[in-house]
């Protein structure tokens, strides 16, 4: 089985395993106690904090261990906003942040900064979003779905000039290197770089106004309540140091492999859109979307062939809505595949994936090619009734009838699937047809497409 979903959770690094087992024997006592076992546990905790702080680029007393990356984000946002409550409750986030950031932001007044088609923000957009009552800005260091690296240093400079702290979600990038720029708060999650799950990092620079929320606790300077999971913390810090030592060499190797995927997939599979920035991206992530393909079915096909990948397609989500990242980018979401290679992924596995993928996509398209569109002519427009059918079926039916209208004529696709709002415009761009817009309908919406070629 080839595991290509490291962006969700990386396999446990051998150093993490060794450190975890060793600290189970040495680090079980309460590090706040003064007896021998407690002092030994305290030494392990302090050493882990120093190692993690060095990797982050902060002082050890600025770093807190939390129970997860999500908890670090939630505590970081809540504490920073509480510390600056006299300034206001306005928060700035990008439209492609991790869900933990977006859900935390829902409790406050939020401005979402848009992104380009590659998934990158513009520093000027952050500058334009700043207000006198802006208490905090948030930006990921790199996107978890498409791998695009964000201009953190430039955004941090904009925020610093305005006196607004910037919280950086570095979960995807910290294993590759420190985050550049004068950020104020930083969060990360150990299982993203090969550490154990259940360990997050929260760094708060000295001078940043911060007020921990919730009941007081003496652990972790009052910022993370509860007894420290010392064996996991030690393993997290040890593995972070280990992957950093390997990062430069591994980045070169993985970039070559993902570049191979980016270049060959469009040649091997027709009607594919490779998304994300082709240059400013994380080494191991490549994402593409296939027209006329159901994402869940494609993932099952690839799983049967021995490949574990993930998808941002709506059909693979419990909410049945498209990925908010792909939606913000304005790219095709259906038939979406994210390949995120772990440390140590080999060339032979990638080559086999490229051999298997065309057949898997063709098999899914064959299964979905049977529906016959219900098309009627109303005046000078063709109407396709795709109500009650989930994407990619509305797009497939649009593709089948577009040639039946003359150049300049229109097709109205009736659909009640939210994903159609994203996928039909994306299809038009790929097929060089004009997307006229969305119109209200008795049920769902009418998506109007004009044939121009």
C-alpha cells in the first residue's frame, strides 16, 4: 500500500517512535514535583521545549505545548483577541484557512481575504482589510489542500506597521523550515511532521497582549490546562529536530516527484486541471481535479489499486459541500485528488501511481457516462434539467449538449447541487466557453452558459 496522504497525517517518524518508547520509562512522573522522578520528567520537558522553540524560532518561554494543533489555534485566537479586547473584535483571515481557524473566527466579526486562482493571498488585500478595531489577523504559512506557500513575511510587515498581531498556522510547513517574517503568534501540530498525534504548539511572542481563556491552570504557564503528555511531547520535539535535519535534501527529491506528477497527469488523463501554485508550493503536495468524475468513487478505485490519497470533492465530505479552499480559488472541485508524499516516498511508487491513474479515471467516467440529459428547447436556449443529480452529472450533461446549440446560443443547466455553482464556471474556463451567470429557478438555480467556440 502506498500512503500518499501525509498532509492529513504523516507516518510516525522512527525517531519519534524511539523517543516515545524511551520517555514512557523515564517521563511518567509529574514534572512539577521536586522529587527525583519529577525532576527527571522536568528535564525531559524542558529539553523538548528548547528543541521545539529552536525549530520554531522563538524563546523557550514563548512556547506552549497543547493537546492538538486545533486546540493551539483555538487558544491562540481566543487569547489574542481577549488580550486586545479594548481594540475591538474584528478579525482578518484568508478564505483558504484551515477549518480550525475559520470555525474559531465565527465567534467574532470577520473579514475574509480572497485568494488568487493559485490559492495565494495578496499582502495588499490584508492592508485593505485592516480597520481601527482590528484585533488580530490570521494567515496559514502554506495551504493544506493545494500546497501553495503564502507571503507570510510581507503580510506580517503590513500588520506590524498597523500594530496588529499576526497569527500564523504553520501546521503544514514547520517540518520543512521556520516561518519567515515578524509574526506574533504561531501554531503547529506534531502529527503533520511525523510526530505523534495529540501534541500541538502555540508560540506567543513576548510583548503580544495575550489573555488565556477558560478556567485557570498552573500547567504550561496557564495557557494549556491539564497534565502534560510528556512522552508524546518528547517524541514530537525529537521528530521535529530529525525531519528538519533531513528537510533540505528531502525537499529536492520530493519536488522532483511532485513535478513529475504535475507534468504527466494532464498528458495521461484528458480534461484535468492541476491546481495550486506551480512554483511557490510545499515540496510534497500536488492537487488536480478531473472533469466528469465523482471524487469518492475515484478514491475508492485508487484505494483498490493500493494508493491512499485524499480529495476536496464535495462527495467525500460529510457536509456534501465542495472544499472551501477550491471554492475560494474558483477551480474545479469534482474529481479532486490531493497527493501528499511523505518523507521517504520513492520514485517507483509515483511511477506506479501514474500507471494506475488513467485507468481508474476512465473506469469512473465510464460508470458516470450513462445518464442521458433531459434537454428541451425554450425559445433560443437549450435547457438541461439536472435537478436531483449531484455533480459531476450536471457538468457531464452540459458537455453532452453544448454542441447542439449554435455559436452564440445558450444552455441553461438546472441544478440544485451547490457544487454546480463552482464546477460549471470551471468547466467553461477549461472548455473556453462563456459562463453568463446564475439565475433563480423554481427549484435550485439555472446556470447559463453561452457557446463561443
